[in-house]
C-alpha cells in the first residue's frame, strides 16, 4: 500500500524524529518568544518532529484514490497552520489541536478537487450561508433555520439548500454511525426504503408472512417498508432505542425470509 512506503514526498518516513511533549512545548515557546533565528530553527524542528502526525492523519483518507504525496503536502500545510496558531497558554496537547487542523486542510483539498465539480458561485453561496449560520447561532444561542439564512442572503430557500448540499463530502452507506457492542448501525440503516419496485420484499407476500411475527415486529416492518421511515423515526414513534429497532428488524426479516423460502 502506498501509504506504507518508506519514502513520501522525498521524505524517508522510517527516520522521522519523534518529539516529547516537553520538547514540543519548548519549541512552541521559542516560536512565540525567541529571536528570529531561534523562531526559524524551532519551527523547522517542530515541523519535522510532527510529520508522523501528518502521516497518521492522511492514512484515514487512503481509500479516496488520491496521490499520497499530494495529501502529505496538504497535511503539512495544515500542520504549519496549527504550529503558527497554537496557543501555548491553553492546557492542551499540540496533537489535540493539530489533528483537526490537518484533517480540515485535507478535507478542503478533497472538496475543492472533487471530480464532481461545484461552481464557484454555488461555493460562494454555501460559504456565505455557513458564515451567517455561525453568526446567527452565536447571536441567538441556537442554530438558525434555512429560512432565516435565506433571508439574510436574500435568496430562495431552495438555492441555499442546494448550495450547502453541493459541498458536503459524500459518505459511504457502510460507514458505522453507532454500536452498542453487539449490533452496529450503518448509514444505510438510517435511510428509508422507498424503492418498492426493486425491493426483494414484495408487499403482498410480506403481508402474508407478517402473520408469523409478533405485534411489535409487524409494526416495525410496516413502518420501515410500507411507510419508508428510517430506524430513527421508528424508534421515536415506538419509544425504544434505534439499536433495539435494528435488532428487532433483523430478527423479523430472518423470520420472514424463512416463511417466504
């Protein structure tokens, strides 16, 4: 795998230094308070001493089909921004602050270089909408509605929704969103099933097979497959957790499959 190679961007990763937390604090103090020469040397040592942190972050993006050298360079930009903006007065480890900065820089790169191109005007609308969202949230101590954001931008609500959706990074249907140690809930479990024509579950056969189920199992399948509700919506309506809905749904489907076999 490319991410495991010894050399990336001309850097031999097997020889990268590792800095102690005390040394990091010393370097960060020098960057903030030292002479120009001390600041430059300390910054260079701080960057080189945290390149392993960049490597650990870009491994999270290894399945995106991007060149690892490019991601490494982008991650280094995030690392340098983290070094330049880190507040030594806060009792926070540098890595705690640096990792989100590096991830943010990589995500911006992936978003701006996505094969699904988003027009500049749409990006501008989305970024302005996010700015207004932050301002209104701080002002009202709650997240604003799309209508409120649209009024600020003097645009139709539909335009704001489309712009915000256009810059959202795609998520795998198989990405886990919750696990209670027994069953894992994936993104696909939170999506309502509305494609009746291509579903393996023919509505009439399912109704007959439902006779073998308990009342709660019948209700869950009816809400999920006849009304197209998500597991979260079903859980709220029935009054149980989503994890319980997931388990009951899987058990009920297994019973139905046996009836239909």
